[in-house]
């Protein structure tokens, strides 16, 4: 289901909030069960400020250079910054300076780069639901091994699993697989109860399968601004 086009960020945000609430009611879940992260990559800091005045407190970015500038410009706002894209190990230390949550941890070298001194960082372990290694994430069979590594690394708190539904698959079936993986993970890591899954085109299906963190971009922000 697509969100109707609107020229107003306020209107789009209201529509998404209504849809989230409706999906939660269908699933028999509480509104407090879900955190909606508005992904603002390619959009100006002024849009983030507008979202803040509409009650948004969780913002997602996926490009370090862009995120770093926005964080500095918006330092007067009480925002929780989430890094939701693929992260290079060499940029990990800089990203953890401003991101309280990192959603796509998928290899031991990145875990090593993120760990250590400084403020604790919440991380999600990314699962690859395809056969394409370029998509990022570990294969389901490797979840336990990487989870153990995260849990044993100072400065990191394992929140749970993160996934992106493949374009050629039925989203709810993909999210159901992640939920099953999460249930297995919790046998060894009982605090890793969260699920970061669901984007603009499939967040309702994700909610029905237990998503706790939604990463929603264009359904709220509108299309990327033209460059040129």
C-alpha cells in the first residue's frame, strides 16, 4: 500500500502515523511497541527541523559525510540519530560519535571498529535475506556467531536483528523468517528482542511480524530533491 502523494510533510507524516497505528491494532500490539525512524538522506537539515516540530525525535541517515553536517547544524535539537546504511569500518569511529543506534552491523571487522571507549552504542545485526553478498548482512546461519562477537565487545549493546525485504519476495514472508531468527537468537541473547525492519513500501507487513523499529523515508519525506 502506497501513501497518497501530498505536498505537505505534516500531511504525509500524519498519514503514515495513522497507518502504523492501524497495523498495530490489527496485530494486537501497543503503540508504544514501535519506534518510527524518519530516514532523511539527501534531504536538507531544514526538513529535519520541520519534522522535529511535528514531533519526530528519531532520524536516520545512511551517508556519513551528509549525516555529520546535519548533526552539527541541528545540534540544538534533542534528536536520536540512527545510522541505517552500510558502514565502512574506517568510518565507524566517526559515526559512533553522533549515532546512538547503528542498524547494519554485518561483519567482525566492523564490530571491532565500533567497539571500545566512548558512549555505548546500540547496534542491530543485519541479516541478508538474499544470495547476493553485495546486499550486506550475514547469512542466517551466521547470526549466532556474529551476535556472540557483538555481545563480547565493550561499548556495544546488541538490540536485535535488522533486515531489508528482497524486492522479488513477498515482504511478510521475509519478515516472518527474521522473526523466527530473532526467537532463536533470544535463546542465547535474551535482551536482543528488537527487530529493525519495514520501510516505506512494506512497514505494515513488518509490524504484523513484530517489527519494533521502522525505517521510513519517502512515504514521509517525499521524493529526493532534484540535484543540479
